C-alpha cells in the first residue's frame, strides 16, 4: 500500500454529534476545496470499497477535483483503526481534524438521535442511563463497546483518541472543542484558521502555517 499521487488534504474524522457536519459544510463552501456529496466518505471504512482502488474513490466521491484541495469527512474513522491506517498509508500528507464536545450534552444528543432513528426504547434519557448502569454493573466495565447506545461512555474521549498517539498523527492533528466553532471564535473564523493551517497556494507552492 503506497501513497497516491492525488491525495486528500483535510479529513474530519470525529467525533460524532460534535458539530462535524456543520464544519464540513462550511469548509465545502471555500473555493479552495472540493468535497464529496455523501454525508460520510465511507471509502476508508469499507474494505470492499478500498480494494477497488484510487480510481473508484475519485469517480464516486470526487468526480470534479482538478486543481482543488480534497476535503473528506467520516466520523467513524475516529474509532476505526483499520480505516485510519488506510488513510495514513495512501494520503500521508493529510491533516486530521477532531472536534470534541462537552460529554453530557454529547451523550444527550446521541440519545435524541437514537430516539429519532427508532433504536432507543427508553422513554427518557434518565431511563436509558439506568439501563446502561445495570449493564456495566453486570459486566464490570464502563467501556462496553463503541455503539451509539453507550451514552455514559460516548463522551469519554480518552479511549477513542488512543489511536492518535503516534508521531504521525500528533504532528498532523488539530483537536478542538466545538464551543470554539459554535460560540467563541464563530464558524467563519474557525474555517479561515483551518484553511491557514492546511496551507495556501502562492505561486504554485504549498505554504504551511504551524499552530
């Protein structure tokens, strides 16, 4: 597995329910980027898609990408080691963005989303937490799995960030709280800073700004 000539330059890899879709949409409006139309890129998660190769990626997700920086989003990558490895090997110059969210509000947001999808039967958030408490008492572990319904652990990011501790990701990753995107800096300011972080075109050269 080797690097591709044309690579994704910026990838939003998590976390779920933390404002990543809003950030993705804002970045997609910047003229420097071309983004896929699909909600999540899926290519690096799916071994079936990945095995079809580079041409499949660009035909499906980036049919008109000439002269643009490629932008990708798949929040499942944050807890998918195989997908991260595929991204790392084929796009070594990619910059990684992870947005985090205050744990309690993220847990409640996940509960509401599960109710909307019809996969959560508990009538209240409190009832859902009580069910989860019973399960972790019986199994003796907070980190049961990485499912949507594990509300009590969904905002504990330490486990999910373990795959980003190596030297490669530590130098290419930007980690920030979604409050800075939504409230403090404002979405447009965050987008401008991210564009600077990736680099700008100047006489055909790629110039990087280190934060």
